[in-house]
């Protein structure tokens, strides 16, 4: 089988390529990626000489490049996106161009190539926010209510994917997934930002009162869920994929990381809140469990500890990522903290 992975040089995409080549060694994987600030071929060093792996640099907004990469492809797993909420608040244009227009370009090419499956990787953020302490969780029937430019652009892409299925019969599946964490995550996101700032002796910026809740999903569990959706998922269906956390708020999470690193809680710095900050996310993944046999493998605390170890053992990786343009972004987002 030949599988086209868009955005395979990013955090989840590169973890997925490693996962796929380990579990489906006879398949061929094409990684189509623009290499934006978030794309990093260092994540894929271990597979770059694998004859079953090919990298193609390209923009999903370019119909010619995408059509070329789609040649002979059986399955598309579509990760490529602008993924950071704070950057979408600083400027929404790349989010609409890549997440909405780019997705439509990939859909057109997939339709023309008559692929067997188009899997679209989306987010739980399209559902909006849940009240703190309510016990409610998002599921496949939850109405869309995106509240920031990133989630609005992902909602647009989800609607296009469903429309290509209903109108053109493209064989799609969609996942709406919780906050991922693990190796190779760009340190603009809370967990790698907190770990690496603490290791550098810098403060950890916590937005607002810190009582915001996310559902945390270890990246390898997510990759396994995509594998299950490709093999057992029903065409046209959506699956919500989450982890094993039970309402761990950001402040508690940062304190767990501080304890794992043996640092001091004085590193916590409360900063101005994110505009439109969604209070709480939680995912009901019972459909994926029932229909696909999906189940996270380890507890949040176990995965968090191994994630902290990964950043301890891979300092070169994140130190390189945090130099250059990252510094400029950090100053724009956080001032001179
Ligand atoms: P990321 O920002 O780490 O990586 C995105 C990748 O896409 C990068 O390699 C980048 O170079 C590439 N890319 C961006 N624009 C492109 C374009 N125009 N053409 C080709 N490639 C382009 O993102 P991530 O965290 O790995 O997220 C991957 C996908 O999963 C996204 O669609 C995101 O919305 C979704 N998702 C992420 C999370 C999460 O917690 N990270 C949770 C749910 C869903
Ligand atoms: O829910 C899935 C989404 O999770 C994905 O679709 C997005 O691509 C991914 O970026 C992530 O979005 P969040 O906005 O939830 O992730 P982030 O790591 O940016 O923030 C997690 C929480 O931590 C959120 O409540 C904001 C807070 N935060 C974040 C940063 C970067 C802070 O308090 N301080 C920070 O410096």
C-alpha cells in the first residue's frame, strides 16, 4: 500500500510516520510537507534512508504539486495544518489558506486519484468549550461551535471533507482529537514549553487563572487510533479520540512537570489570558472503543514522565528548535519574560 502523509514533518505526522513504518514495514510512505516553522526533518532522521520512505517538499495549497505527490496513492492521512491557537490570534491568514483552501486542494487531488481512503485529522476544538466541573464530554454528535481562528479554520476543513463524501462519494473518515503530547512537539505548546523553559531556568507562563482543562492524549495512542480507523473505521464516519486524564487543569499539570524535573514552583508566572480561551475540553471516546477497540495504553502520569525524559535526553533537538525565529515569536507572544 502507498500512503500519502501530509504534514509528516510536524509533531504528530512525524510520530505517525515512525509508527507506520514500524507496524507496516512493507508499505510505502510519502511525506508531503511545506516545512513551515513547525516542520522539521530532524524528526525523521532515523527513517530518511529507508527505501519505503520518501520526502516531497510542497505546499498543500499548490494543486500541481499535490496532484504529482498523489500519483499511485491508496490512502491519504491529512495532518498538514497551521496548528497553534496563539499564532491564529496573531494572524489568521495562513490558517485559512492552509487549513481550509489547502484541505480543499488535497481533497480534489484525492478524488481525482480515486484513493481508497482519505483520513482527515481534526481537533476537539471545533466543538467549542465545556463548563468547568460539569462532567460533560464532547462526542461525535456535539454541534460545532469554534471560538478561535484556528478552530474555525479546522471546522471549515471538516465540513469540506464531509461535503466531498456526501457530494462526490470520496471515502473519508475523520477524527476529532484531544490535545496531543510526546516526543518532537514544537515547544510553543504548553507541555514542551513548560518542560524546556524549566530546564533552561526560565519562568513558565500560565494563562489567566490556570484553571483551564484539556484532555491529554499521548501521541502514540493517537497514531494507533488512526491505524484502527484506517483498518476498521466505517467510511463517512467520525471518531472522537481522547486520553485518560480526568480534568487535570493547566496549573496542576505544570506543577506535575515541575515535580518530575525537581524544580521549584516559583517558576510559575501568571500572564495575560488568551483571548477567547476555551475553559474545558473533555472527550467521550466510547464510540472508538466500541467500534474500533481503541484504548489508551498507559496512564497520563506514566506518559508525562516518559515525555519529560524524552526532552531531557534530546536537548540538542529542542535547543536548535528554540533558536532563531522561535525567539522572535516568543517575544511577540510573551514580551521579555
Ligand atoms: P504541527 O504544527 O506540529 O505540524 C504541522 C505540519 O504541517 C508541519 O510539518 C508543517 O510544515 C506542515 N504544513 C503546514 N502548512 C503546510 C502546507 N501549506 N503545506 C504542506 N505542509 C504544511 O502540527 P501537529 O501538532 O502535528 O498537528 C497535526 C494535525 O493534527 C493538524 O491538522 C492539527 O490540527 C491536528 N491536531 C493536533 C492536535 C495537537 O494537540 N497537536 C490535536 C488535535 C488535532
Ligand atoms: O485540543 C486539541 C488542540 O490542542 C489542537 O487542535 C491544537 O493544534 C493544539 O495546539 C492544542 O491546542 P491548545 O490551545 O489547547 O494547546 P496549547 O498547548 O497551546 O495550550 C494548552 C493549554 O495551556 C491552554 O489552556 C492554554 C494554556 N497555555 C498555553 C501556553 C502555550 C498556557 O497557560 N500558557 C502557555 O504558554
